[in-house]
């Protein structure tokens, strides 16, 4: 069972938002977290190892929780929030 | 046309000397300067923490090997809007002591031509221009160092 949770808001406002997302599950398991940003937004992720646009591979730490930073930046104003989804379909919706 | 050339050369698994780069910070290496050398291409963006973490190893490699054996080139493909501004890139390179040539890839031509998906990515080419290793993400300094050492030893 993979779970996503908002761990922290790193930056919020204007054309840039950043969030830390907790990804919990069985230690050592691999999961891809992807974002479905609204039109006009771009979502990028940074894990402990790399950064990527739109999605990021995550290996769950021995503690059972790994963290990824989600950056959202905008070319046009948002109309609604962003949905994070794992490859298994687990989701987390953030209002920006 | 340049992008097409990059893609064609990549399909042959040989090194295209960053023909899609529209701008450089530092002197653009002439195409002939790649010949006979191991080439490490570091694809990064300046505000990416993972990218910053690989810089010391790159600096170490550059110091360790002769310029006749190793050519290190950066490709700056921006993530955030602020990373698209040349002046910001110049300032960040100075702060991070990145003194090797860096191609500006604001339009992602090189990113797409090389099929990059992640920051940082290091492409390591042998002396014949063949791509021999793609290293994705930080924390693999030993692998990068070992690959470069093995390729430099090849004659």
C-alpha cells in the first residue's frame, strides 16, 4: 500500500509553489509519482537523487517514508489544484 | 537542421558535439577538440540540488586528467523560469565554481536529442565518440570515476 501526504509547504504564492510530499509504503519498494497539473502549469519533482519534469521514480526508504519536492510554476493563472498520482493509482490532491 | 543532425548522430551512438546548442557560457569547444578524448557531458540546471551535488566530482575529474584525455562539457537545461535567464546562469556557475564550457539549452534541443529525462544526467563518451555510459542522478560518483578511468585507459 502506497500513501501520499503533504509534508510541508515550501513556497506558496505568485507563479511558484513548492511542496514536500511524503511517499509511504513498504521499505525498498519502487514507485513513480506523477503530477497532473492544470493547464498552464508545469510540475517538476526532486527526489533525494534526481529531478524530473512531470514524474519521479522513488524508492521507499528503510523508514517506510521517502520525500519528494514538488515544484509548480505557472505560465497562466491556475484554475484548480494539482493531482499527484502514483503508478499504482494512489492520489493526493493539492489546492494551489 | 541542427536538431536533425543531433538525432541522426545519436542514433549511431556516437557523440554529436552539441550541435543544437544556441549559446555557450565559456568558449564553445571546437568540434575538432572532442576528437580522441573521453567526453563527459553533464546535463544539469543550476538550482537543482542533486545537480549541485555532482559538481565536486566533476571538478575532481577535470583536475585529475589531462585535457588531452578528458573533455568536460555542461549542458544547462533549465527547470524553473528563473533558470532561463543567462545572467542568472552565469552567476550560479561562478558561485558553484563551474569553469568548464556550458551550453545553454533553453529550448531543450539537446535535452530532447539525447533523450534526457532527469537532472542531473551524465553522458560519458569514449575516445571514438561512442556513448558508453549514462549516469542518472546523484550519488554515483564512484561509478562515474571508474567509467572515466577505464575509458581514458583505452587507446
